[in-house]
C-alpha cells in the first residue's frame, strides 16, 4: 500500500518537475529564442503555462506544509541538531528548516552564523591563526585540513558536535565558550545560546557571490569538516547554490566531500522535508544529492521504514 508519505513526495515531484521545465523554457524564450514579432503568441502561451504551473507548485508546497507533521513526526526523536548559516542565507529558509527539524522531534541546540569574513579567502591567514589558538584540549586536527573552510569545520566539528560513536560532547563548556567567543570577537561568527549536538545542517543561499574570494568552496569544505566529526551533516540551499562555484556544486564535485548530503531546493517545502529526511538517511549510513539542480540524483529521499 502506498503511504501518505510516498504519495505526498510523488505528487510534489510531478508538480516541481513540470514547473522547473516550464520556468526554464520561458526564460529561454524570453531571451530571444523567438525574436520575431510573429512569435508573441507562443511566448504569451508559455508565460501563461508557466504561471499555471507556478500555481501548482504553490499548491504542492501548501499540501506538503500541511502534511509535514505526518511525514516527519518522530523521524528525529531524541536527536539534537545544530544549525549553521552562511552569509548569503535567506533567514526565512533557516527559520523554515529549524521548524521542520522541530516537527521531526529534534532538539535544535542553537544557530551559528558564519560571517562574510569567515567565508572570505582574503581573511584566510587571520582565521587560521585564530583557529589554531583555540584548539580544545584533546582535539586532534587533520593534517590535510589546510584551507580555512576545512580547518574551521575540523575544529568546530570537534568543539560543537558530539562524538558519533559515544554520543558524548567533546571538551568542556568552557572550551566551547572560549572558541565561540574568540571567533565572534574576530568577526567570524554570530550566535546565541549554543549547545553540543549530534547532527548539523548548514543552510546556504542562492550562490550569487560564491565565486567571490572562494566563498562557495570555503562553505562547502566547512560542511565537509563538520561531517568528519558528526553522525550526519546536510548542506541545504537554493537552486543557484548547485551551479558554478556554489557550495552545493562544490560538494557534488569534490570526491572528498561525498559524505555530505546536499539539498538544492530549500526555498520549497519539499526541500525542507528532504533536509530532515537527509539527516535520518545519514544516521542509517546513507547520503544523497537531492533537488532539481545540477548533479542532483533524486528529488528527495526514498521512503524509509518508520
């Protein structure tokens, strides 16, 4: 029997696949594929079709928002999750992901914002110096984590994420506090109340400035550094983050980052649901590339037994 979870995801997949195709088609036509005035009727027809399918996407989002409780409830029960955001994030996306995690039963232990300086290669030396001055006692940094993104993920993964085997936090509250305060004092992080977590989600934006000073690569490798020290990490963002130098595109291109799950449609309800399901999949030893962007292999996580 087809479950409501499978039916909801399948329905959304149809709507979104249709809409993406027509949206892209309309943009192509609007850029001059039909330059003659006699083609106006075709352009108008495509524009109307795009509008109709956009309404269907809204309907799918609305349907999934209503079904999210049944789809997600209990999937992350007794799990803790720390949310990180990149400088270009849309706050509404981060809020929606946090809400989805809560619906799944997870405890969100805080939100840490990476600043522009954190993801700026011109600040690499200053960030590396700061990081090396706050290594917690007992932490062992990976010798190949030389770039600032990998190094920061390596250190913060050990400072803020629980050991995936024992489930226990590493270090002390004082060591974590010192690391966070020092990085905030250097202009690299923003945060409120933060406690250790078993899992992490990195919420990014649309990749608009990803090629500026290697911002996309730094964010991607930061997620990879976290993943090495946690039970699961999902990097989630908008469609543009999967293109060019965007952080999702980098993760999908670098073999060393293959254990990080990516989702490229977080601005839609199905992307938020997939972000949560991606964490449950990681807890079961899996990973995936989800969404509608470049190198995505599936729209969402296959239904798993509950």
